[in-house]
């Protein structure tokens, strides 16, 4: 039942809704964050067109080159004493040698299940966590999957592929609980933006990256080195990554009839309410220390407050409801929604390209078939 029209608010606010992690993070140490942002834009958007090397160096490696340059610059500021005597907040945001992070990390540390003790179970907290997982499913998983398929130049996802991805994400959440990571697993919106920036959509790259992550999780010193990257550098990357994801959502407007007042109503109302409702819930919580729904059951409070604190969840849910209820039986409405463009991809087998884009590696399709 999802159409390009209802996908626009969801995917757009998955990216744009994370604006608070962008420039506010850069400004925490502007002498590091702003150069990172400027160099990244110069490398990825200007030099790539000025210097024609034929090897796509600047657009493929813009993130790595800019991070290394600014990281070295930040380290020189640190060892040069630029932050000596500065307030603690400034030192936390700017220094590359925070609190002996590298010295305190062990050389080798192998994670194992239940390393923090036997798990405990609380029904109320379990319901609250399930609601948080549901919000992540609607917001980051669905929105992230759609954005990735768009930037990877793949066909629209068949529903069975989306369900398969959610199922594997559930396995990831189960493993997160076993290894005591405190939080669960979700789709990385940052990686969706990175895919758009680098234009590298190969699954082999993701597999190799996963191997590196496992490697660095065992060798603590190497992981600590990467953890020493000042947060404003990461925030500068977010400014481009999240912008790309939000723009990917807006790109689905090309399938919609923008002269239709129904289309304008659904788009405007859902996006505005997504921003407005989440702002109310977040502002209320920041001022009072608890959400608008405040009863004796904390689990019940979380079930209600958590979903409505998410811009993308509210906008996506509202757009989906309106798109499937307002004048749906009108014959022209189907074209206004852009639904006819996605009809061909409702089944995995109706397009020959599905095998190319969505087949599982290592012949796993045999055990996890898509329909």
C-alpha cells in the first residue's frame, strides 16, 4: 500500500529530521568541524569536476581524505596546547587524546555472550523496547531501505525483500541483546548518505567493511584510535549524509502529480505535523523531564511518547494513512500517487533485475526465498 507519495515524507524526514546532529555538533568545536565540512564539500563537489583523473578519487575517497586531513590538524592543535585550560565541554569536543582513551584500551578483547551477567526480564521494559524497535522499523529500516535502493540505482523494493531485511534486522537485535550492547541494531542512515556521496553501492564493499568492524572490535587499541576522532568531524559528515537521504526522499516527487491539491495536502500536512508533533513532545520532555504522557507506568509512557517524538515516524504514518483513505477510489488518484510506477515491482519475480539487485550471497536465496 506504500506509494511514492507516502514515501516522500517518510524518507525525507528520516534524513532532514536528524538536523540537530548536524551543524549544532559542528559548532561544538567550530575550528575543527567547519574546516571538515568545507573540505568535504570542496573535494566531493568541486575538485571532482576540476581535476579529471579518470579514477574517481575525489568523489570515492572524499570522506577518507578530508577526515585524515582534519584529524591531523585537530591533533596538532591538541599537542600544541590550544585547548589547555579550556572548559571541560570544549576539551571533550575538540581534543584527540580524551581521558587516556587509547592508553586504557586493551590490545585484544574478544566479546562473548552474557559478558555483563545473566539477562533480566521486565515485562514493562520489554513492551517499551518493542515499541522503540517498531519505530526504528518504520522510520530507519523502511525509510533507509528505500533511500538505499534509490541511490544504488536499483529497482523499487518488492515487499518480500523489505520483510526479509526486517527479519535479518531482528536477528541482529537478538545478537545485540546476547552480547550486551545495551541498544539494538538498526539501519544506518549515515551509510545510506555515504552511498549517495561516494556512489558505491556494491555489497562486496559492505561485506569487507563488516569484516573490518569485527576486526577493530577485537583489537581494542585500533578501535580506540578511531574513537578518538573528535565528534565535530563526525557531525560535519552528517551534514552531507543526512542531506543526501532527505533529498532522496524528495526525489520521489517526480512520480507524483504535483498540481493535484490532494497531493499538496498530504505532503504539506504530513511533513508539517511530523515536525510539529515531534517538536512538542521533545520540547515538553526537555522542560519537564518527562513526556506529555506521564502515568505511573513508565513502560506505558514510553510506548506513547517514543513514537511521537520521531519526526519521520509521525510524518510517514500520517502520509500513509491519508494516502490510503482520502479519495482513494477516484481513478485519477492512482496516477497522482505515482502508484502505477511501482506496480511492476510488487512481486520479486515480475522483474528480471530483482535477481541482480536483491539476491542474497552464498546461495542463501535457496533457504530465504523472496516472492
